[in-house]
C-alpha cells in the first residue's frame, strides 16, 4: 500500500524553559523541513508550558559518543572528586557556601 | 441601539470562532500526520477559548442571565452570526488549511486593531487572542505555501480550494450598520479598512504558493448578519447541540 | 498490555554476550540505541512499543467520536486536549520504536494490514457521553497502572517516553472520573447513563491486562529483560482493588455480583472476564475493529497527497539552497 513516498526526516528537539539555564532534549518528531520542524516542536512539546528557546536538529546530524567510549571520555571527571562541593566538609557556622 | 449593536458584534466574533473551532476539531484523529493532528487541535483549542471569552461577554451584555454555553448550545441556527466561510464543511485537508489561511490573515489584522478598542473588555480579549492568531497565521501560511508549491497534485487541490473559498472571503470585510456603530464609538475598526492589507498578505502568500488568486469581487453574504446561513449550519448544530437539547435540565 | 499477545522473540545470540547483557539489566542499567542487544530483545521491543503507539492512535477514535457532541465548551476543550495528548503519546512512542531500526511508516503499514495489533479495548464503541467518563476513569486508569512501572523499563528511549507520558496521563483519568461524578450527582437519566457505561466497560477494562500469565511462556523472558514489569494478574488485581471503592464512592454497582473482599489475600475476589470474547475481539471480531482500521486507513490514504506535497516542497527548498551555494 505504501507508494514508497519519502518519509519526513526525524528531528530531535531541545527546549530551554523560562527558568532553565540550558536546552534539554525533550524528544523527537517528523517534519519535511526545518521551518515545519520548529512549528511542530512548538505544537508537540510546549503544550503545557511555553519554551523560551527551541532548537531542532535533524537526527542524522547528531554525532554521539559510543557506549564503549564511556571509560576514557568520562574517567578524568570521575577521579577528580574535589570538583564536587560535597567533597569538602565546611563547618555549618561558616554560613552558606 | 449601541447595546444591541455591541451584542451583535460580540456574537459575530464568538459564533465565528465557535463554528470554525468546531470544524477544525472534526479532524482530530484523522489528520494526514500526527504532527498535523496535534497542531490543528491546538488551533481548535485556541478558538474554543476565544469563543468562551466572546460569548461570555455577549451573554453579559445581553443581560438575560444566559451563559456562553447557553448561547453556544441553545440558540437556533437563525440566531447565529458566524461568517459563512466558517460553517462550510472541511473538504479535504487543503481546503481546511486554505480557509484557515484566509481567515487567519483577517483575524490577525482585526484583533490587532481591537487591542485599542474603547471597550476595555474587548481590548483585553483581543490582546490575549492576537498572539494565538499570529501563530495560527504563521502555521497556515507555511502549510498553504508548501502544498501550493509541492507536487502537481497538491497544487491542483490548493488551487481548487482557493477557487472554492474565494467568494466567501468578501463577507469578512463588509461593513453594515453594526460595524458602523462599532467604528463610530471606537469599539472596533470598520472591517472594510482592513481589506487592502489583507489582500497584500494573501497575494504575497499565493504567489509563493504558485497559486492564482481569482479575479472576482463577488461576496456571499448572510452569515454575519444572520439573514441567510447555508444548509450546513443546521446540520452542524443538530450534532453539536444534541445533548443539551435532549437533556435540557442536566448539567455536565 | 500492548503486548497482550506479544510473544517474546527467541534469541540465537552468543551465550556470553547474552549473560553480560542480562547482568546489565539486572544491575538496572539502561540499554540505549547503540548498545549491543539480543535480536529477540530488539524484536520484542519493536512489537511492544509499536503496538503501544498504535493503541494511542487508534485510541483517539472512541473518544474523538464525542468531541462534536461534547455538551459544554469546557468539556469540549478538555476532551479535545485529551485526545490530542493521545496523538502526542503515539508520537513519542513511534519515535522510541524508530531508534530500534524501524520507521514510523513501516509500523503504520503493519497496523493497517493487521500484522500488528492495538489494545483490545479500543474495539468497543462509545455510545453515550457517560462513556467519556468510563473511558477516562477505567481505561486510562488501567493504562496508568501498566505505565507507571514501565517508567523503569530497561530500554532508555521507551523509559523516557513513558516518563513523559505518565506526567501527562494523570489529567486523563481525573477528567473521566470528574465526568462520572457530575453525572452520578445529576438527573436520574444521567445516573442511569453512568451505570450503563460502567456495565459495558468493566469487563473489557479487565481484559486490557491480558489473560493470566500462567497461559503464556513468553512473558517470563520479557520480565527478565524488564520489558514487562508486572504479571497480568498482578496488575488486574491492583486495578480491581483500586476501582471498586471508586465505584462505591460514585454510588454505582460494578457488574460482578461475586465481588467480595478477601482478608487473607488483602484484595477483592472477582470474576474473570469472558476470555473467549477477548480472543474474538483481538482476532478481528470486536464491535469496532473493522471501523477503526477503516478510519485509520482512510486518514492515511487521504493524507498521502499532503505528506508528499510537504516533502516535495522541502526537497525543492533544499535543492535551491544547494544551487545557491
């Protein structure tokens, strides 16, 4: 039954909300081009709250790290725990820090 | 006269959004793609919200203790004041979106002007609604251009839609005694003054859509002034009003 | 539930890889699209997520049936928003399934030609406004029961889609129950309508969870892979225990005279639905199967020119941009 018509490409949607600091991946959708992808993103993913900024990217343009990279890519962060505030034991009466 | 004219004016706004919103809601679950289904439902929801505002105010102005729901569900077709274009059946998706484009172009201009209405309530309704209308116009313009300049078949269907709907567009700009009274008191603009700019927007869009704008000034009338609706409105109301009419004392 | 009749696919993979994979699942790892996975895992997920998506889309129709007759502007807007949500849920799920190497169009083809199914419940007709209440209260209620645990399913994209869906879903059940409350406190005719809706939807709602797992060998594999989180009987019991007091609150009678609280098990004893009716329905002989698929087929066919037109225009713009460069 399908006349093998071209399917609309897949787009990934990232939204930064009003109080957000960064764009978050919220999901995907299909659209024929970037203009419609943007409109569709607004209609599908901001029905319950207005996003302040929407990014859409064709899924095929996203380059992702492979799961096996997990070790080398993330190891440096894992062993530098002093970057995390909980590493240090600041006494309470120093005040907020 | 003015109170009556004001009521008439409000019914014209609310009945148009009611009927048009209903027509769009008929697509739910049956649109060409999920994304389109969701987008069209958003527009329908916006129009239902605008209906509640317009008819709510109309009911107050009427002063007979009725509500927006009473006006929507318990009036006969001959009391409705919506544009003829709104009550037309949807036809195919192209005709639905073309109608939306032609209406949205007018609605944005009209609501924009209404933001400076001397009637505060109307100005408030317009301020809320114009944002929605601008988005509707952006969406319908995009779709109409893409389908016009798509395949040979989509072009053919969009041209047929434009040809079919064109004779219904003039009614949006006709100014009768009601509109004259509204313009006189600064409540609403004379709609005939919006025609030129609407025409420019439409011609620009249709050029990009590779469609030909019909060469006729003829305008069907009778919806806005209630003198002669089409046969379609009666059937529509027979469906939408069926429950409250079957159970007049029930609340839902 | 969308896997009412999904047979977990057998798998011919390397035993070492399989046990490493199982260890990841047992440790609570999320499996992501580019990770190694057994062929059986991939196929079972495509079928389950796909059928879940189909259920959302077909599920728009029984409620969509009453949008035009919603008895107030408020109810109309609420119902339209709910049905719109179902489209959104279908969209999230199709996108999740697509990460497994299948396209939305392929899945749609398989729905329309019957190779894939959708939840049995949507083959029942909605005959009164009270059905809008019953569907929200019972059908969404049953769906939520199944969906909440699925938020912890092992496949990342499915889990994230479920989290998004669950956030949106609670409004669905509440609006249904709200409709029921209003009607049960209304005119005698409204109350009778509400009771009639419960009478028609009770057993079909119980059927949503699928037959007892004792009948099925395959659900064990799905449970091990955390594609299925609870047994059918567990969920059905939970649903009954939750719903019976709600019916009492409404002043309605569940159409099962045998329902009685069982202290020993800490739940209600209740009558099983007629499973022969269930098998009839999923094999195509439910009241609405033919109409539901016909509606989806028509929407698909009549929308083809729109999808093609939009694609063609996009292609032209891309070509123009390339030429201009």
